[in-house]
């Protein structure tokens, strides 16, 4: 059999098995916690109880399998610490996903809507919305996601704008944190952190260097590390076995491909 | 707590007679000036004082319409504050009240007369950028209208397009073009891709090759149809133009990818041209194209996707090569001249980098500092 | 997610995955449904969040700008007619012209000047030097109007190496991202649907 | 026309005067509206082409019927029933559109593997470099790679942070200059192939 011309469907089968088998028979690899993930954890750990953070779900549904575990871990930690949460979303598909996630965790953590957390929902013109939140949260969002007047929430009575917000966390699969940095960060001086998909990590590393971004975690690997810091198993950790075996499978495939290529070339 | 405190103090100031506990003027020279070179929505309030930061100044704006607003509490020693929440038509007065570290009011005074912000016609903060743009324009225009023979280093992918077209004609199969899911007609990359498409359409018309362009954006579709019709007319083959070959599929990213996969599987194009702005759909497209055995030529400015194209396509134009493509294909002297200018601008960039780094070594960070500042 | 929803999603997922084997009717059906739904979704969102608030409501309020907006819409829609179709070139010209004008300062600033600012760092260490060499070498690869000879050739070669490192790194990270997505879908199939996890 | 709008928008960047801002706001709004009109037009073209296929009973008309049904269902659900939580519109989105989209996205995992297998050949120094860096990054970011010690993860991080960023900056600067040149030529009407004119 000529390995260089192998039907690509065999490769698909190998990849699928490399993903499915570790999910069915987990071995529990998590790995080291990288300094970046530690920084993010320390950042939230250092916030005083009762502080308020904005968590913005700036992602599309298609990438939720990767970015969801990141969001889960961050929301869970924030609620463990007794930190209040204001939720927003600047991409239409992230809106429903964020609401569902926050309500689920709020039930588990006995968070009272309106007092401990509020979900404001979607705004299409994100630059204007990010700037608007700096002036007045209730003016930018007169009503929250479930159509209740924002003025009625005690949380928004105390937290008027970025001045009263300890941290903004953007959960993003694209370049949205850049707008948070450029508008909320640069203009109003609020601290920004980001939970990203792995592809976006290279894009935002320069901002971490320059201090415009306080912390970032990326991808399923970042989620797994964070779950380890929280001392639990989650989608991130569960995925790590599959991620490792799939990476190895691809690496082995690449090596086989090269061996086949050089042998074929040697012959001809 | 702070807003409450401020509000309470505010009531105190405006309702009770001031009991200035400090003698003499702790605050002097209160002045309000228009902020220059802006859109007329900011005023700058200055004061002079010898107080330190333990003392705080509460600034209240009073508009002629009677509206009052608190700007906030500032350390006394900052000596100036910008209020960027005024309107060009309004006139304003400011009242400054000084509190000591225990929050006791020690002094209060108002600015003399009324101040009004003015809107300006030029943004001075952007003067540097304006000069750079003018410089770049001058360079490009000079190159464009200079017209003379210019050497071009060969780019693999571009010479391959012509061959690939011939192959499609021989095989009697269509050519598939896509400007990517990220393409929009207001992006320069898309304009460049459409320039290539226009050239391609006239070639395809002259060879009578079928050219498919499924789009994710109806505006793009409209432009492409105009372009193809015009190209066919100029080539003298108006009957070649078939509007149903340039059509809208869907604006959804993976809906678009799924649809193009289907088109490739069924129509089996001989050549796929992926030129424009791509996102994650790039690999789905290029892998399927590879699978059906099409010759693939890609070019994009989407840096992340370049890696995939490089691995899956026969030729890949990297970043700026896409912009250079229309010069290569048309050999138009004006466009070539622009390319010549771009190369000189790159030398300018390189000189700036080197000068900046040498400057940093000599403890002179003016260039880098300015660039980081804008 | 309701049971009916899970079944629906699972069937759809399998239909799309069947494309990996080869093109087949199940995939074609799922593809057409996905495209149909997504076109419908976009039209609904567009009408409800843009055309209604920016065109219809202003007209009802008697705002003359609403009428101007409506004219652009109608000009765009002349495309359906073969005779008046050329009128749609006007809105196209607005998009292209305004887009070109808006992009010039944005491109120069974000892609050229800010990047230059990041290369010229306030402190010089090994990384800063490697970074600067990388940028210069990559730029020389993009130099079109000079034959690649001598030192210039060396620089351009170095540039391609830097490019390859970049492409390799992106590729590695992206493999990671994409596998996460497959892991998510596999978890859905094995866990939510079949209940095996 | 192109030039007028182009230069107006360019100059606006340097004009803080409110008149400029009003103009700017209007033009942005027009662009949005034109795009929106284009989207609806696209929807109509899409429906028309499928209608033709169905009415002509052309090959694959049954799929076109499915597409039309999906389109009509979504339009009706969204335009009549609304887009809030608990509506048919969102149910369709959550249980059909989103999972289908996620699945198409996840096909990438397979394609990426196949592309790596066939495309990653150390044919020459360039290809070998690409291959090695990709492998280092892949190994450096998984637990198994970390078990081999700090070298691989650190190398992976350095490659991403230093040389890769430098190359990316080089590409960006080139693209920036190229974009400006194209935009200027378009504004001056030198380059008109986007509308089919032969320059």
C-alpha cells in the first residue's frame, strides 16, 4: 500500500477514534498550570468580596465548544469568590449562550438576580455600547435582557459605570477584546482580561506584554488548567485526554507521511 | 459611597453661606479655556494652588440654561481638568470648592465670566498622521504617473493563473472563484480581489471558460455581475456573461462553506481561486478543493489562514502579493508605478525601524515613543 | 435542551459528518436546510435590527433622513430589473468610495504605524533585536521591484524563514482550536444524545 | 462619486468639527442600510434561484424545496413570532442552525489532520521549518509535552511570542501599504476593474 496516497477517510477514522476513545475511557491528564493561567486566577482571587465584574460574551455559537469551558471556569470562580457579575454580549449568538450559563451558575451559587448578578444582553454597535457603559450603565441599557427596568436592580443602583467595576472579562473567539482595550481600557482606565479561543492567543499576546490586558487564558487547555486551580474536573479537563491523543495522532500521521514521502522519493 | 458624599456636599455648598476657614486665597487664577483643535465639546479648567493632594477640589459646572452638574472631586495639586461633556452652543461657568483631608470645606470660588467651547476644522493631534498620509499619497502618485519600465520579481501563483485557465478550458470544466467569507466591498483587500476577478472575467470570456463566483454578500454579487458583464462586453463576447453563475449563497460562515463544498463536489471545477479575506472556512474550502483534484491558487491578507492555504494549495499569494497581483496581471504602467512607490515606502519603514532602535540605544526614544503614542 | 431538540441536533450532526465519507443525499439535505435557515436568520435579524429602526421608523416619524435611507435601499433593489439595474452602481460607489476613504487612516495607523511602534521597544534585549530583524527580513521578502541578488537575497531568504515559523506556529495553534470543536461535538453525540459519558 | 465619498471620509478623520461628525454618522448609516438592503436582496435572489429549480423540476429540485421550506419557516418564525427567548425562531436557531454550524466547523478537525498528513512534507528547508515549528507548538501545549520538562512549552511560547510576531508584523506592514495604495487608486478612479471597467 502506498502510504502517501492513502485515502483520506482513513485519516478521518483515526482522528475520530483519537478523540472519542479518551472521552469514553478517560485517563485524566491535565498537565502543568501555565503562568498565564495562574495570573488570571490570581487576578480574580485578589478582588475583594462584593466587588463587581463585567463578563461579556463576545463569541459565536460555532466556537462555543471551545470557549464555553473557559467561560464556565471563570464564572464559577467569580461566584465562588462572592463577586457580583454584570453580563453583556456584543455578538448576537453569544447572547443566549451567556444568559443560559449565568442563570445556571447563579442557581447553584444562590446568587439573587438583580442583587448579585444582572444580565443586560445584546447591543449591536459595540463601540458605541462600550463607550456608553463608561458614561452610565442604566442609560446604555435602560432594560435588561429579560426586559426589566435596569433602575430596579439594586446592583445597578450601586454600580453606575466603569468607575465602580473592578474588572471586565471578555469571553471572545475573535478580536472583540481589542475594542474593550481601546475604548473601555484606554479611555476609562478599567482593567481588562480575556478568555479566548486558542487561535486568538497569538493575536492578544502583545497586549499582555504592554499591560493593556491584565490576564488571558486560551482554549480548552487554558480551561483545563483553570479547572485544576479550582480543584475540579470539567469540560476542559475531560477534553485534555482527547486533545493530547489527537495531537499525538496527528504528529504520528505527519511523521508517517514524511517517512513515506522520503522512501518514495528515494526509490524514484 | 462617593456619589452620596459628593451629593451631600453639593447641597451644603449651594444652600449654606460659605464658612471659609482658611484665610487668604488658597486657590487663584481660576480660568476656563476652550480646548483647541477639537469638535467643540471640551473646556479646560485651570487653577493655581500651593495645596497638596490631601486637599480636593470639587468642580461643579453651571450652564446658562441653569443646569448644574458635578464633574467630580480632584486632587488640588493637579491644577487643571478637562470637561469633555459640554456642547458647542452652550456657555458655562465653573464653581470650585476646596475640601481638606477631613472633608471640610475650606474655600469656594467661581470662574470669572462665561466660557464657550469652539468647534475646529482640524484635529491637531492628528497632524503627524496627516503629514504621513500626504507623504504616502505623494509617493504613490509620483510612482503612478511616472510611468516607466519597472522590473518585477516573478511571483509563482500569478503566472499559474493563466495556465490554470487553459487547463480548465481543455477539460471543459468551470473555474471557481471566491473572495472569502470575510470579503466586503469596502475593504481594500476585497477591492484588490475584485480587480483580479475583473481581469479573470475578461480572460475567461475570451477563452469561453465558465467562471463561477458564489458569494456570501449580495453587494459583492452585484459588483461582480457588473464587472463580468462589462468585461464580456469589452472582450466582444456579451453572450458569455451569465448572471446565474455569479450568485448569492448565504451570509452565514459555515453555511457558505457547506454550500461551496457541495458546489465543488457536484460541478468539479478544474481550478479554484481563493483570493480575498478568509476566516475559518478557508481550510474546509481548500481541503475539499484538494480532494476533488482542482488546481488551487490562493491569496489572502488573513494572516491566520495563510498557513492552511500554504499547506493545501498549489500556489499561495502571501499578504501584500495579493495587492501586487493586479499590477502583475494587467502590466498596467500606472499600477506598476504604485508598486514601485510601495517598495520605496518599505525602505522608509526599514529606515524608521533602524533609526528608532539606534535612538533607543542612545537613550533617545522619540521615534518609538511617538509611534506608540498615536 | 428538550429531547426533540437533542434528536434533531443529533440527526443534523450525523448528516453533516456523513460528508466525510462522501457527498450524499443526507448531507445535501442538511446543507440546504442549514443554508436556508441561515439566510432566513440573517434576513430576520437585518430587518428587525437595521431596516426597521433605521429606515421604516424614521419615515413614520417624518424624519427626512429616513427617506434618503429608503432611496439607497430602493436603488440597491433596482438590481432585480434588467433595465434599471445599472442604478445599483450608485450605492455600490458609496460603499467602495467611503470604504476606501475610511480605510486609509485606519490601515496606516493600525497596520503600519502602531506595528512600527511595537517594534521599536523602549528597552533593547535579544527578543527586541530578533523582532526587528524579523520585521525587516519579512519586508524585504515583499520587495517586488528589485531582482533578488546579493545581500538583498539573503534578507529575503531570512524573511521566508520567519514567515515559515509564523505559519507553523499558527498551524499548531489552530489544530488545537479545531480539535476542541470536534471534542465538543463528540461529547454532544456520546454524552447528551447517547448518554454514554 | 467614489472619489467624492472617499475623500470626504478620509478628510473627516482630521476634522473634529461637528459638521464632519454628522456627515460621518450619516454615511456610516447609509453604508449599513445599503448592506442591509443587499442582504434582503440576496435572500430574494436565493429564493428566486431555488424557486426556478423547483418549478422547472431541474436536477436536485427536492433539495431546493427543502431549502425553501427552511427559509420560509425561519422567516415566518422570526418576522411574525418575534426573536425573544422561548420563540420558535430561537428554538430553531438553538436546535438546528447552531448545532449544524458547529458541526461544519468541527469538520475542520478532520480536514486539518488530512492537510497536515499530506501537506506537511519536509521537501526543503522552508517546509521543514514550518513542520517542526508546528509540531513543537502542538507538543508544547498539551500535558504530554509538559511532562518532558519545561523546554518544549517554553520553546513553543518563545516561537509564538518573538519570531512569529515579527513575521506577522512584517506581513501587516506590507498589507497596510498595499491597502492604502489600492484604496487611493480606487478613489482616483485609476483602478476600476471592480466595476468591470478596463483600466
